[in-house]
C-alpha cells in the first residue's frame, strides 16, 4: 500500500509515512510502536463494525484503569504475532499463516475465559517488553495468574470441541507468554510445562475419540512447540507420529518435513544406546557409536535427497550483502562482524520458515554426530581408528558449515521480506515478533554446532558472535526474552 498524505485509520500501521514525518517535531507524541499498535486496533474495530458486531471488539477482557493500554496491547500483539495465510505464502495457502486463528477466537471469546485471560497475559507481556510499560507488566502477571486458575477450572467443564479448542489455545498463549517474559535458561521449564499440558489434553481427548478435525489451526502451534522442545532438550515426542502428522496435514502441504523433524527428535532422544566406557572389549565400546553414526548419516542423506528433488519451491534471490540490498532497519546488524556475506531473499515467508526447519533439523543430526565422534575418539585405542573418526568429523563439519552459512543468509529473508499488510519496518523495534520466533530454534542449533566445531572451524568464531548479537537484538529491541536463555546456553 502506498504511503498517504492524509492519516488513514484503516491503513497498515506503518503506511502513513508522510503523516508520521510531519510529527517529528512534536516531542510529546507517543512512540512509533505505540502509534502503530493503536492503528492496528482501529483497523480491527473497523472490521468488527463491518461484520455487524453488536459490541466492541475488546469488550470481552476485564476493563483496566486505562482501557486504551489494554486495547492497544492486544492490537500490538496481533500486529506482531498474527499473519494471515495469504500474506505468508505466494501460493495463497489459507492455513500457511502464523496464529491466524487467534483474532477470530478472541472476537467470540467469553469474558474471563482462560483463553481471553491467557491472550491478555501474552499481549500485555509483549507490550511491556516492547515499550517498557509498568502498567502492562503488572497486568500481564495478573492475567497470567488468573488464566492458570481459570484453566484448571475449565478443564473440569469441557464439553465440546470448541471448549477443547479454547483450552488448547489458552495453553499456547501461556507458552507464548513465557517465551516473551522468561530470561533465564533455568526458568524455561515453565514454557515446557504449558506445552506438555496442552499435549496431555490433546492426547486424552484423542483417546476419548473426540472429533478434533476442525481444530487443526489450534492444534498445530501446540504440536510444533512440543517438537521444538523435544529437539532442543533431546526428549521423545509425547504424541505418536500418526497423530502429529494428521494435525499437520490439515494445515500444511509439507507434512513430510514435519515427519523428518519427528524422526530426528526420536533418533537424538534414543542416542547412543549400549555404549559402555568400562567395557574391556573395544568392539562393545564402539559398536553402538558406529551404529548411531550410520543411522544419523542415513537420515541426513534422506533429508538432503528429498529437498534436492522438490519441485514446488519458489525461487530464492541470492544477493551480495551490501548497503543497497539491506533495509535501513537491518543495516547495523548485517554490517557487523560475522554477518553473512550473501543474503537469501524469498517472497514466500512460509517457504522461508520451511528452509529454516530443514536446515536446523539436519544440523541437529550433525550436532548429535559431533558429540558421538567426540565420545568415539576418547575411546579409540589405536591410531588407525582415531584417523577414521577424524575423517568422519571433517565430513560432518563440512556439511554443518554449509548449512550454517545458508541458514544465516536466510535469516535476512525472515526479517526483511515484504508481507501483505505489514509495511517495511524503520527500526528493529518495528519488526514483527513472529519473524523472530521463527528463527530462535534454528539460530540456537547453528550456534551450538559452531561451539562444538570450535578450533576445527576458525571462521566460526565470528559467525557465533554474530548469532549472539542477533539474540541480544531480539531480546532488547523486539522484547522476546527467550533469546536470552539461548544466549546463556551459547556462553554469550
């Protein structure tokens, strides 16, 4: 949408360039992010009036002393974390977006329900971290506590699939709340608890033969967060692959990639079974390691071959990392030491996210191989065996280095690609939160691989430093405190 000279309350939050610039002399005007959120709220109210709603869009949440802060926090959250499927994908896949179902659920939610309270907690947490609002901080904590209490009560009174959907969405919003507010790696169990609680509910309802087919959009974030937790922590998925695949098949055309992620989680959780350092027989010491390395290599090659022969991919532009190719909001980050020398740009956000998942999944496998090789070299009793493992290590490091370079280059697309209804940001604080959410796990995996490669990959030190800088930016400029916990793991 082109910038307009007249302030248009139904325009995109960042589309009123000339009107914004006229106000630059006014020192008392609200921050740009605050104004942006206010304008998103106005668009939502206009949409509510168009569909003939009898009550304002924001009436379902408890009224605050300054209601505009509450309403603006909700609108800012929608701007940061909601992406319609038609905007996410060049192929106009209706279910390819990010939390696209949340505004509709909110519109019809009951006052004081666990979902409404959980959404309010996440929205106010986002506003608190984005704009340093004490009122939003207090309200987010209050709503989180109230949502937990209401969630326990609602669990005992669920009757319909819609009730189950509200509970699952509430759990997903509470997990999002934890990612926004939790800074310390030791506190990430709170996020895991919300995810596991939703997974347990989903498992119970499935065993009870509930008809959950219409809840695909609600279940998808739960399944994805469960799998991310398993891949990060080395745990077995708590839902069977068949259940997860059926959920993903309702909302995406790429359930094959999801199946690869699931199999990777299972493989890494199983680890090197049967290895005994105290065994006298060298074969008993190393055979489990060799078997594990063979399974990892087979799965990695299967994934590589699958991606190589895909015919449904949108073109990716390969650009040099120059000032002219980088938006002003990202120039400081992409000109810092360790930044990728080439940039990947794809118009399809959904495909960009798939590229991240594919590379992070393969890097998870390669990281497991690195750890196994470290164990094997410690157990090696002769020079020949040690040399063989070193050759395997070189091949693993070579694959990982290529994937890391591609992943870091594609981070540019995640942060910079233009999206329908989302105008180009003027600073890092304007960038939508869902963009950062999509790169947290891939960046974490890339960083931990670089740490393991260490002196074997000298240029990796600068790249690891750049990843740490990006995590700090996500934490400080975009308000997502989970980036700090990943930073702690990487020693930053």
